[in-house]
């Protein structure tokens, strides 16, 4: 195995770069999730990625299960994607007008995504969510948005509530959750029209809808909770949510920023047989480049025409990003989506290996997963099914200790228990074998 032994593990260059970076970049980077809150003393500075592997500035090699926060369904520097990016760059990055590649990728999305009657491109998941909430308010003439506890939809003011884990005593009663903003500096009225409801709880949803008759423009939900580890929907929950929303004239927005092109070619829509009014995409769509999109019913999306509902963006439908998207979608869906099957089988194998390891070691931990997305949760519970259970029963510090220890054994998973890991087309059975061995050593070292 190419990864170094513990004795040789040294991150001195990362430490030096961090000291330098700290003088000019806040917390040495460009997002709090990449700083000391997650990484301990300092983050590891990566230099190069290839396939399933990352290489840091000290020459350490890691099996990467984080994969760019889920942005790399084909792994690092996939040759087809790399070539497509080079072609896009070599023929000009931006023409300030419509382009054929934009049309082509939109047509591809229409083929792959069940509800994509029409498509609009953006750059990030946050931007896509901002646009679709505005669309929902405009097309229904209603002011309020309903979101769920523990769901993250980007860093836009209107949805920055209850997306971080909090002490259970701070959450209030489930029928009337205390709304604690996730950030300072929000627009003073940003959350006035945001209703927060526990997920996987149809009774609470129904009550909240009845308490705001004719006021709710949209219900926005992740298809799988992917920002509190991995929490799947209960059987039939999303279908019932969809029915309830329809019944009350509320738009159903499915945020597939994480799940799109990962759990099935057509995402949660296909996997759970849903028909949302609007769906948002990001992450995997650009195979590492910032490409996002929202798609849905022409009747709703049509309000974007002539800026009736305004959505601008200098970099919308970036040519280089769309070259990556076309190559990525092409490869992922080739041979009837054979790669999805391959990824799923590897994820099955990995998850059962981890579960068996925890059982053998007597470690109180479970693996929660949907398709290729998984997270280890240190808990005495058999299952975590919502945000409140996550806040109350999951030992996040213990997970972080495991993750940071795994770095020493050449395995790179997110040190934040709220995030998750992802099996991609670049991973192999050998990666799984090495990772399980590293996990066993890490569990033994941590005691
Ligand atoms: C479900 C979901 N929606 C939206 C976003 C925001 O996407 P971005 O980071 O591209 O702005 C994220 C980011 O993690 C996400 O997980």
C-alpha cells in the first residue's frame, strides 16, 4: 500500500502553510468548514488528486472518501472530464451570449431528470435555492417558505435556521421549534417568513400547514438528509409530503444539490418516484467545477422570462463548467447507468465491512447510508431518524477523533460528523480493504 505508516506521518509543510495562510485568509482558508473547527490545529494542505487518491504537500497519500464535498462523482482528474475542461478552456471561457453547450447540457438534464421540463443554470447550490424560493413566492403569490430541522440549503439568509446541530435543550418543543439563526448578520426580517418543522414527521408538517392557511409558497426538502450525517426518509414520507403540499397548493421543491447524479441518474426523484415542482442541482453536476441548475415545471419556471422573476449571473452556464458537466453526465449514464450499479455494490460491501468491524470491536457505532452516501455515527441507538435524535444521541467529537486519526493511516474522510462520505466511480475494492484495515487500527489506537 502506498500510504505511509504512522511513524512516517508528518504534516509539517501543511502546518507551515497554515501559519502563513492564517495571516491573510480568515482561519487559513475560504470556508469555516475547512478550518480548525473541523480539522483541529490546522487543515491538511492538499496538492494533487488522482482517481480515488489525494496527495498532500508533505507527500502523504490518502484514499479520499470526501470527494470535494460530493462534487466529484468520478473521482479526481477523471481523464474524460479533464479533457473536456481543456477543450472548453481552449475555445474560450465566456461569450456573453447563448451557447450550444448550454442547450446540450439542458437537453441531457431533460433526458435524465424526470421533471425537468425546463432548465436554468447557476453556479452554486446556494444560488439555485435563492432563485427557486423567489420563483415559488412569485408564482404562488404567497410569502412563506417551510423548511425542515437539520436541512441545509446553502448560506442564503432565508434558510439559515436549524441547519447546525445544537444542544437538545435549545431546540424547543417539536410542534414549535425554537428558531435559532445559524449566523449573525442576517437580514433582520429574513426568517419571519421561514417556518421550521421536524422532518420525517407528517403530523408536524400537517399542523404547520394548517396553522398558516394560504400563506406557504413552498416546502423545500433534501431528499436524503445529507448535512446531519446521512438520514434517509421514512418509507413513503416524501410521497406523503408531496401529496400534502399539492393538496394545499404549495410548491414542492426538492433540493438535490447533494443527491443529484449520485443516488440514481435522476436523483431522489427517480429513486423515491417523486414529481417535485422544482428541483435544484449543484455539486456532482460540474464534476468539481462550479455548475448548478434548477429545473422543473415550465408553468412555474416560465416566470423567469424577461426577468419577471429576476435571476442574473455573469457566470451562469459557464462554458468550461458545462464541458465538464457534459462529459460527467455522459460517463455516468453510459451503458444504462452501469456505473451507478458498480458504485452501489461497492458501497454495500464497504458498509457491511464497517458494520462488521464495529460489531467485532464492540464499538457503539452505526453506519447510515443511502446508495453511495454514508456516515458513521457513534451512538447507542440502532438508527437515527431526525435532527433531534442526531443532536441528542450522536457523539460528534468521537467521530472527529476517528476521522483525524484516519488521516495518519492514509484515509481522508470528513472530520465533521454532520457531513458524510461518498463512494464514487473512482473507488475500488482495494480502497475499501485498505480503509477497513485503517479503521481497525484507528479504533485500536483510540481505545
Ligand atoms: C442540500 C444542499 N443544498 C444546497 C447547498 C449549497 O450548495 P453550495 O455549497 O454549492 O452553495 C448544499 C451544500 O452543501 C447542500 O448540501
